[in-house]
C-alpha cells in the first residue's frame, strides 16, 4: 500500500463512531478493516454501522460492533413521493442527530450517505474528496487516497484519521446461523468441511455474467473433483436452473435457499468459490478461503480479489470498460472454461497443501 494525501490535521480520539457503508454485500466486506482498525486504535470507542437491511446479516453479530443502524433503502427511497415515507425519513435523520456520534466515516461516497453524515452533526465527518454526486460537500475531513484498490482506499482514509487499519483486517465473522447451515448442508451432502466447491454465477451487471454454456462446462468438470454447491438469490433461480440442469447428483442448486449469513457460512466451509465479479469474491477471502473470479468489464486493480484469490481476466481490448450494458459482451464470452477450471484446480491444490501442512 502506498501513501495518501489527507486534508487537515488528525482529529482528537473518538468516543462514538458511525461507519456509513449501507451496501452492497461485497462493499460492506471491504469496509471491515475500518471497523477492526478503530477497535485496535481506540478500544474504548463505541462503533455503530449504518447498513441496509439486506446487508445487515453479514455484520450485525460481529463481536467488535456495538450497534447497527438499519437503513431500509426500498422504503425510505420513496420519501419523495410518499408522505408516510417522508415522515419516516425525517425520523431516521433525527435519530442520527440524536445518536451522539462525534466521528462519522462515510465509505459509501454518495450524496445520500453524505446527507446522513451531515445529519449527525458530528464534529468529524470523513469521506472521500472525490465522492460521487458531490457527496464530498458534507465532509470536513476529506481524504484523497492515491491507492487504486477499494480496500486500500478505505484503509488509507482510516489511516489519515489516525486509525491503524490493515489489509488483513478484512476478516468476516460468520454467524451461528451461517455455521449451522453449512454444517447441515455438509451432513446432508455427505461431505466434510472443505469437501465441496461453491459457485456463484449471478451478478447485478448484465455485462459481468458468464455465459450459461461456459458455466455448465466449468461446473461439470469441477463436479468430477468435488461436489459443487451453486448459490444465488431468489431472483437467480432460473439462471441457476439453466446452469445446473442435467449435471448430476454432484451438483446441488441452492438458488433462493440461502440467507445472506447462510451464504457466508457456506462459503466459509467450502474449499473455495468460483464466481463472477460479485460479493463472493470478497466474502471468500474474508472468511479464509480462496476464490476464482471471472472478470470482464471491471478492473482487477480496483475491485479484484484481495488477500487471496485469482482473477481470470478477459483478454480483449475493451477490458475494464466499466459498462453495465453492452451490445456484444465479448469480454465474458472470451473467457475459456478450461482456463477457469485450471485456476480452480490450483485453488483446490492450495487447500490440499495447507490441510496437509496443518495435519497432526
């Protein structure tokens, strides 16, 4: 990690800190080093986290987190056209004002999160100087990291405030429910811990999707090595069904059958994850397992695997275009299934080596 440019001097030690990082799932994981760093540097400080109701199951049980502030984006987002939602939003902002925070760290970097930071009236309101939608207008401690990767940027912002945040702090605690689900799955499937692979084919950008025909080849070959659990949200059921249909008993389709914390638990118990550019790429290393990430329109240096993991990157001139829509999506189609399987085999070999080195 390199240096950074920080505006202003370091503020006095905090007594109550609010981290603002509502979503998305993977982005919440990238903010964990800030939480860990605060607790290392200021163990007496109370730390709260403003997080969306969808993402809250990832962190609400964390042993270092004192409180969560739930943000219902779907409901409060209707405030501009619903009087009832407008009243609820006003109450939410008032609750932030009464929260007693003297530090707020906005890692979301949008005008909405900037407004939340301002609503606290905290003496220290930190965020990125290049925040989108002019969110930087609400900060009195703007940070200008020179790092490329999103995790390193979060760490650099925290360090500018005197927080000893570290890369290895991106560690996710799995909930009891998550662990119980993983144990139940392994028992029913007749496999041991680290005895199966997780595949997560869904993603929010259409341009990040790997073709179904390619996924079928990858998962079909992996199932010859270890059982494969295919995960997805309820809205991903059709996609996952198309991918898994007819691949045999070694492939289990769990689309729509796992909660957020159960997904994290399943990944933590697996031998590793193979995924598109989605939350699994950060959850896997944060729970201590490897991952293979298929990358087309995004940039590995900015949002690629962190701590551990391999990126299989499309070799096309337009790679990293950051487009959510594309007429041809050549990048994802160009990633050969054989290259993905080869990377997955290397990941599994690493698991075997580590298991052998720790065996009594």
